[in-house]
């Protein structure tokens, strides 16, 4: 075929609008049309509510699996609230919400838009100033204009949606899977109260509530308890805000000798199973703290930093959670963090804080350092 015959213009290109594109290729947005994708859809809506915690606006989040196959996510604000929510309406109808200020360190970017497009029905309700404002959508299309539906106490948002049977292979969520995710979100957002209620069982509703005042420290203690090895010392942890990475870090760790839990990384409350610069920085910081302590105490220092870094995870339970304004991921799965500055910031912070802890607990530190340097088991 000649080049002339291959010419085309803009008139030959069919552009799908946002809603149509999501419905045509849902796997791009939620991973699959199976139960995993269904759970991801729910998590994206829950994330939107949890992200309000970072602004100090929300005190609790309640998730309910309704008896008619729907999901209801309620956030209760500690202050504020409006009778009309144009920002929320834009979140529900636009894949790029450029006119509103986004919550800092948010994972959910188009969560509500995708949930709206992939639900046979969605209702949004805002409570504030003593009134309730509501609006309904069908497969992402507005059914009625926003209306005031009655009085209300307090303020907050309720999103109720029914995943579309035309899209998903199943619309039945697993209570156990969602409970595990809600528990993890509570660990990673210290003080957040998040509940999950299942109204589907014929014998009556079941409900779990998660709230952890010590955040990732509680997370590490729980992970270590799951190994069945008794705690040998208190969990060590710290938090730091670092403008160089435009974000915060929260790190907790415990050497217990179990060798099973390892190091877990999170970015904006989402697991990064492939690791990334925050986990690399953590390892850098531990190696630096171990090396400094060994030299100061006249102990054998690591001759091979790479081998030392490999042995760090043996007997260690650790959580490295960062919340960033602009996370940069390598690959489409968002499971490998790529921000170079994060490695430097986390590494420096871990070296400093762990080094101080070593100085305050020299006997325990010597046991840990000897095990890492020489490959010995902890007593």
C-alpha cells in the first residue's frame, strides 16, 4: 500500500470519552473484571474517604456491604460540610479533576469516577449545615440534578454504589478480604477508626472495627505476633516530615529472630510489593547505622555492604510507610516506587534514629550488629 493510501486525519480517529473508555476496558482501571477487580473498585472508594484523614477533616470511615448487593462508604467529618458539593460532583464525572485542589498524599485519583462508570447505580450524599444533598447516577450518567433530600446532623459524605453485573463476573465481595484491607488502612493511618459491616448474612449483620493509636508500630507488633515468636524487645519507630521528598515517612521495626515477616513497604497507604526507593533507603540506613555502631564499639564492621544489606531482613519485622505529594512509580502496577529523593531522605532518617536507639540500647545493639555482620542468630 502506498503512503498516500495510508494517510488519515483526525476525522478517522474515534475517541472514547472517559466513561465509555472505562467501561470498555475496565481491567486497565481496576485490574480485572473478577473478584480482585471488584475489591479494587471498593478500595478506591474507601481510599477517597480515608484520604480525607490526611487533611484532618475526617474522624471515621464506615464501610457497609448491603443486603441488596451494594456497597456504602460513609465518612464523618470532624468539622465543615456543605449543602452542595460541586467538587464531589466533578470527582464522580471527570477522569481529570483539575479545577479542585487535590488532597495531599492521596492514592485515589480517579477512584470515584471509575466507581461511577462501573456501577449500575451510584448515589452521592453530602451532609452539612443541617441539610442533606443527594444526586443519583446510572452507569456514570446523571439521572437527576442535585436535590436537597432532608435534614442532617453533623457533616460528611456517603457514597453508595452497586457494581455493574454487565462488567463484573461477580458482584459478591469477600468480607474477609475487605476486613484485611480495612485493618491495614487503620494501621497505616494512625488513629483512624474504620469499620466494616456485612448486612448480607441471613443470621444477622456482622461488624468489625479497627483503630490503632500507634499506627505502624502497632502494625509491626501485630505482624510479629503472627509469627508465633515472643517479643524480645519493644518496637522501635519514628516519624519524620522531609520537604526534600515533599512528604512524610513513618518507620517501625523489631528484631525478634523469627525471620518470617521481613520488610513491608507502603506508599500513600498502598502496598508496594516490588519495593522501591523507600525500602532501598531503609536498607541503606540500617547498614549505615550498623557500620557506625560496629566501628565505634570496636566490633567487626561489615566488609561487604551488599551482603550486610541482604542479612538485614533476617529476623527483622519492619514497615516503611511514606506519604508523598507526587509519588512516581515504575511500571503500571504502582508497586515499585521510583522517587530518587525518597531513598536519600529515608536512608538518612533511619541511620540517625536507629543509631540513637543503638546508643541507648548498647547490649541489644551489639547482639543485632553481630548477627548481621557475622550471620549469627539472635539469642
